[in-house]
C-alpha cells in the first residue's frame, strides 16, 4: 500500500512533493499523527521522516535539513519493528522544534 492510498483512504489532508521531484506526500503535524496511526494498524514500518516547510500553501525544502530514520534491530520481529518505528516517528514529530516556517513531514514507509 502506498502512502497516498493510505492517506486517501483515511481522508487525510496532505501536500504533494512532485514539484520537488519526489514521488511522495507530506503532512502537517495533525495529519502526520493520523497517518502514523493508520500505518501502525496495518503493521507497516516507518523507515524515516524528512521535514519540509510550507510557504504560501506550497511545500519547499527547509533552509536546514531535518530528518529521522529507524532501522530494524538485529533479530527484531517484523511486527515489533513496525510498532516501534511508529512510536519513535510520533515522538520525533512531537519533539520537533518548530522551524521558522511551518513544518510538514514526509513519512517514508516500507512499500513492498
């Protein structure tokens, strides 16, 4: 399942990153939390998060590069990794220090 399918099925608000050459979407903080809950229910790991900025309703690269990633631990069961990655992703967004602009979050999921 792709990010956009999950977001559309969950009726989430998102921003396209196509104009930046990235075939993905980004969320404001509220919708990012909702997205994380949806992928957690589907047992889909979150591989990482990249932070962009929202200016005049258009997503742009942030002046500084902010990102987070989560690797599977050796011997860690897939389901545990998926749940842990969702918990850690939520913590990252909760604790993210607001940049000068409005942050939006590209949440990269495992997409088989």
